[in-house]
C-alpha cells in the first residue's frame, strides 16, 4: 500500500476545467495525498486558479510550469514527477473530474510490481458546458442522476461508475499495453525511475502513454486493470491537433521493434538541461 500519493494533473489553457478538477480533488475521502499541477505552458488564468485553490484544497498543492513550445505533455509530466514527494504517482488529465473515492480506490489498487490503468466516462458538450458555466458538481451525483444523463445522451456509458472488487480478474492481462488510457493511470515512483519516466522525444498529441506502458511491461512491471474502480468524468473538448501523430507512431513502432526500457529523453535527461523554463510555483510566488 502506498504512503503519500502524488496526484499529477496535466493541464493546458483550460482554467475553468482545472478549477472543477481541483474542486473534485478537494472532496476526497482519503486526504493523504498532494496535488501537482503539470502545466504545459498555460497563460496566467491557470496560475490564478492554482493560487486560488492553495488555501482551499485541503492538501498540499504545487504548480509546475514550463513555457509554451507546443504540446510537451511527456516533459511536463516528468517535471511534475521531479517536484512530487509521494512514493506513488497517480496521473489525471486536467479535464477529468475525480469522484470522492478516487484517491482511496487508487490506494487500494496500489501493489508493488504493478501499474494501474483506469477508465473514464465521456461527457457530452452540452453537459460539459452546463457543468462549467453553472457550477454543477457531477462528481457528487448519485446513480439515479447518471441514469437520467444517459437517457439524455449526456454520457456515453455507465461502467466506470461501478466499483467492484474484482480480485485476480484485474490481473488477467498483465502484459497488454494496448487499449490503456493515459488520462487515469498510476505508477510507483521507483518504477518511474527504473524506466526513466515519460519520453520527451514525443511531442505533439499521441502515443507518449503507449510508450511508457510498453517500457514498464518490458521492465517487468505488470499492468493491473483499474476498471470498475477509480473511473473519472471526462469533460468534453475539441479533438486535439494530430499533426504529429504519424511521427509519434513511427517512434512507437521503433520502440516495439527493439528492447529499450529507458526513455530517450526522460527524467535523467531533464536533469541535464537548463531549468530556466520550468519551476514550481508555491503560494505567494508569481511567474
């Protein structure tokens, strides 16, 4: 079982969604965690949201930022790992709301030698707009409310709402990396060090999560299925720019063709480059 958990929330220029995510994290039943906002170059609105929540979140909150030079999710996640204090890191996208048992369920699933991949419910554009504009708190809703939303096509499915103790069934596919989602996943800090974290060689949208799943499995760390557990509520957003996807597919294919375990540009690479474009913002600081 993990001790302190570091919840790393990746965000970019979506301050309203981030505020809703932080609100959802303030309602957790398990409070032995910290939050690191991994900010891929957002403007000052995001920093203001973080500052506003520092005194209200109920757990430690840090803001890790680097300048906007395009989609660099892998690198900002690595910067957040370096700023994290926990022995276990849970990664959450900045548009995914956590229900009150999110941290507690991840803690129950944490097991040495395994990483966890969870799932999500997709919310419609209309429901997302209502949540963000009217201050609705869907992370607190009961099952009856979700039945209503499903009938109105506000959500795509029910399964992530269900919490089941599946036991050994969670370990049926320990070496399967395909189909895993990066918006809700968890790794031991030591295992992240083993594979040297995420690979910053991936820029632009796509495949950076598949890359780390493959390298984790290759290093002997197995995948545990987190479905029917810490499912999250994924707010609608426009489709990401996929201009780099072909190049990222080639990188993933090259990884699969070899035996490499460590990132090409991972945590150790990050330590060697200048820190001028990345920092941890604490209460009272400004960029």
